[in-house]
C-alpha cells in the first residue's frame, strides 16, 4: 500500500489548503500501466462512442429534439464533452503523481470523503452501463432469432442469460484493459458492420418512403421532459466516466498522449455515430425506434449479420466499462498472474463470473432498466464528467487561472448542476409512467 499523508507544503501552482486532505490508502494496481500507445487508447474511447448504443440515438435523441435541436445538440455535446475530458486528462499528474483511478484524483484534490463519494458514483454509473450492454446484447440476439423462427418461443430473459454467459467467458480470458489489443480491432470491425448495414438499409428505406413526420409529438409538459431526457442522452453518448483509468494504461508523456486519444475520439471517432444517428432519423422521422435494426428492411442474412455484430461488440464494450471493477478486485486480492495461470484464472472465474451473474440477473429482472439508466446518468454522469471535472480543475489551478477562466468553470459547475437536477426529475417521471406498463422478467 502507498500511504498518502496530508500535504503540508504550500505549492505556488496549486492553491489547495493542506487541511483539505485526509490520509487515504492508495493501493498499487495489479493491472498493467504505462504500456499502451495513444492510438490504442483512442480506439478504446471510440469503441465506447460507437458501441451498440448508437443504434438507439435516432429514437432517443433526434425524435425528441428534432432536426435543429438534434444537430445543434450533438455538435455542442461533442465540444463540451471534449473540453470536460481534457480537464480531467490534464490533472492526471497532479502534484507530480500519476492518478490511475478517478477516485484517487478526487482524494488528492478534496480528501477522504471525496474518494468514497467519487468511487460510489463511478461504480454505480459503470454498473448501469454494463446492464445496458447486457440488455442490448440480449435484444440483438433475440432480433436475430426472430428473423429465422416463425413461432417465437424464447423470451428476452433467456437471451440475457446467453449474453451474460458469453461475457463471463470473455472476461475470464481477457485479464485487463491493455490485453484487449486484437479485440479492439475486432470491436471496430463489428461496429462498422452494424453501423454500415443499418445506415445503408435505412437510407434505402428513406429513398423509397413517402414524406416523413419530423415533428415532436406530445403535450407541452411531455415535450419538455423528453427534451431534458434527450439532452441527458446526448452527454451519455460521448463520455465514459473513466478517463483516468484509460489514461493509466498510456506510456509517457501520459497527458500529451491522452489528449491525442481524445482528439481522435472526438473527430474521426464520432463520424460513424453522427452518420447512423442522422440517417436513421432522416429515413424514419418520428417513428425511428430505440433499436434502429428493428426499423430497417432488407435481406434476412444482412440483418442477421448486423445483429450478431451488435451482440459481439456489446461483449467487448462491456469489458471496457467493467474494467475498473475488475481492476479493483484483482488489486484487492493481489491477482497478478497471466491469463491462464491457475490462481488468476480461478479467481477471475469466481469474481468476474459472480459480478456478471449478478449483472445478468438484474438485466433479466428489469429489462426496462433504460429508465433507471436515465436516472443514474442524471445522478452520476453529469456530476462525474462535467461538475466534478470543472470544479477539480478550478481547485487544483486556482492561483494560475484568470478571473475569466474561473468564472467560466463556475458557470459550468452551476449549469450542469441544474441540468443534473432537471434530468433527475425527468427520469423519475419516466420511471413512474413506465412502471405501469412493464413487469419483472418482461419480454420487451
């Protein structure tokens, strides 16, 4: 264990009072750090942006915002998310130390309480994202099954169990984030398959379809809540909530390399997501679904290939977002062996298998958990990615920032705090409304 004592030395660069710190035990990680290139980190980030979630953005974002709101919103969300992630990346070596976990960085800046609060927020956020991948992976499998079977007998919970089992096998055989390597290339190819197929088939449908309805439906109140919810989804689309953990895998200079990875993510990396989101909405308008492959028409084998690709990519993407939990368990129990070394293999089977069994059970029990993910995003994505990032940078660099820069950062803190509150209210309302329609283990 590395024991960080309260810092009693004044620093000209950082205007942070020493009594802000509490003794926090920071363990050395059992996973590999400082070995990856900026390009590999960029591919990891891009895999998150172009995950299977992109198949829903036409329905969950554009339908509720319309053309003007959707296009402007996506562009603004891209710029704002890049800026917020850059702030966190620049704090990676705060006070001359590499902070390989989000909670470690929060502890260095704020103290012991922030360590546990940040940890709780991050893990709840990542757990809910993993639930989403399991639900979407199961939905992809079911969509493929329905293409070939006339009398559907298998329900969504069965496919959730299959998805969970495949994720367990992958987690056991892939020790850490750095060991993904070839799987990242596979993930990129898989993403391109379902994005290209969905885009081409949707464009074909759009060219042959009558004029579409692009108006925003609903009462004034429902429109307002829908817009708030869609805005929350906009921010979710670009952010991982685990920038320090990804940055920890990078070779030095870690800050410079992470910035390169972020530039890659928010330029080349967002193009496929933009394309499928806009094409899907153009083709189907207000009737665009939350899973675009259910809208498109075309050869059965092509749609099947797209659905299988979506399922397999969800397995890789889930591993990325589950890696902080895996790193914690491996570090806690000092598991440092190779992929198939008996002790480490046995531990991964038990620990990661148990984690994913719980996740799969929750996914099958509450397949409408997207509503709860909206709530989780409001309570954790906004605070982690925007509120905390701006305030941490403000506190860490207060003495070197101009009054204009400080005002801008405070504006970010206040604005996204209001957005978090509004998104929480909208998510709670959605849960109340949908709870009347769904039941546990539902076949949605």
